C-alpha cells in the first residue's frame, strides 16, 4: 500500500512538470507569434510610407514643368527687375524662369517689330510702347523716373550748376530713347541749349562714361545716379525733378507662355515688386 502511494505521488509530480512544461512552451510560442505579427505590421506601415513618399515625389516632379520667358526691358531696370524675379516671382511662381534683355527702349521696340522672341516688354516711356501697339496686349503703367545731372567723383570740370556745362564734355541720351526725350523736355523748361559731345543709345551708356571720367557730366535717370554710388557726384538741378517719364509694361500677343508672362507683370506691380522699385529710386506711376 505504501509503495502504491509513492507511485501515485511520483505520477502526480510528473504530471505537474508536464503541465508546467507545456504551459511554458505554449507561452513562448504565443509570444513569438505575437512578435512576428507586430513586426509584419510595422513592415507594412513602413512600406506604405515609402510608397506614399514615392507618390508625393512623383507628384512634385510632374508639377515642376519650367516655363521660360524672355523680358525685354529698358536699361534703367537692369538692377530692379532681376531682384523682382528672384525675390517676388520665384516665390509666387517658382516654375517661371526669366531671361532678361536690357537695352534702350527704342532699340528693343525695333527688335519686337522685327519679330524678336520676347514675352514681356518694359519701356521707359509711353512713346516706344505705342510703336509696338500691334504686338502687345494692353500696356500698364508701373513706375516713373526723373533726371539727375551727374559728374565724376572728382568733378574735374568743376561743374556746380547747369550753367557750368558750356565747354565741358557733356554726354546725354540720344533723342529717340526715353532719357533723351526727357532731357529735351528739361532743355525746353530751362530755356537752354545743351551742347553734348556724345549722344548714347541708352542711359547706361551715359552713366558708364561719367563713371569712368570719359565725360565731364551727363544727364541720367535718378535711379542710375543712385546705382553709380560713390563713382559720381550729383549736381543739383531743381527743375530736373519735375521732368519725368512713365514706364510701361505689357505682355506680347500670341505668346506661348502667356500665363508665365502675366505672372512676371503681376510680380512687378505687386506691393513687394513696387517696394523693390522704390529701393532703386523709382516712384509709383500716377495710376498705381
């Protein structure tokens, strides 16, 4: 009887060990399954994220179609316009890329009439814009400018007023370009007759000759006088400030990039664009 009792106890212990063993194994298997299930779930999420990221990149690439335009602009805009393109247009319409061609407004107007590939024309006066009326959409005023008399920094001819210009190497703009027309207005207002040694096809040409002291004096836009900085001195001519020219801006007809061209026009006329123009010495046109 005693032996039988011992065998029962041994059998009971073995059973307990087996039960515990099975429980441990089952627990381990369940843990492994749970871990495997979680890892798979994370892998799926990562894959979805990667796929979504790929789709987002694909979408951004498809919208990144560059629209290229060429802007013909008066020489006096050669500092302000690139800054407007960089700081205003690039922010509002990053897909638009601009190539500038700066020259005298009359020369640019002739190029447009001869079929030059431009999408925007910015003239320093209304007259040259009128010359290309058959080629452009409705022009808009966007700025105005007035004249300044400048001399080299060391003022070799000792010019202190317009009365001192006689006998000096005076340079002005040619009559057909806006700064030349504005200079002619000043002559008429002052009732004087200027005697230039050279007439340039752009205001930049006048400024360059005075900066290098190739000329003793020159009439330029006040924006150019400001750009020249310490290379020149400004001689006060009170009447000069009252003689101004109005800048005009228009997109060209039949342009393949009409939306991009209009985006540039909008950037120029925007408050941010006008602020940049003001920084360079331009003042708002009367209708702005």
